[in-house]
C-alpha cells in the first residue's frame, strides 16, 4: 500500500488528466464477405470521458474515467471518400456516408476511478 501511495504522489500537476469527452471513429472496408456482396464496412468508435471529482482530505482528487466502445457494420463501402482505415476525431456521422445501409451494432463500456495528488486541493 505504501509503495502505491508513493507512486501516485509523484504525479506532477501538469500530468493531471483533462476533464472532458473525446470521440474517435475508424472504419475499414472488407471487400469480401461470405454473407454480403460487395463486402462490408466495419466501424469502431470510442467515446472517452474524464470527470474530475471534489478534493479529498488527503490532498488528492478523484478522477472518473469511462470508455464506451461501439462497433457497427454497414453494407458495401460506406465510409466517406478518403477515410478507409483513417482514425477521425468524430462520430459515425463524420465518417460514414449518409444513407449507408446499416446492418449491425454492438457496444461495451469500461470505467474506473483514480485518486491523484492535486496541488489545488491543498
């Protein structure tokens, strides 16, 4: 326990996470599909959220980290021109062509908390 506290206490204020939400999306076209011709587009999106809590009595701040992962499939080549395999800071709507034929969606979520020393909490 002491080693863990010593490690955490060495985090400089400049390295504290920045609260907010960031979304990245990447799609790739698979030209051959055993179910569909002319292939499918596979897309993955990650929505990462960081929230800063209130200060703790020991001079640390609790940060909440959450990641939502969404996978989608579309019929044919569904991404906008030039975005095959390119990671984009944005949502499915920023990557996938309007009126693309949607086939499937699956999702998952991961979250954790971490207490980090914060000079503004002293």
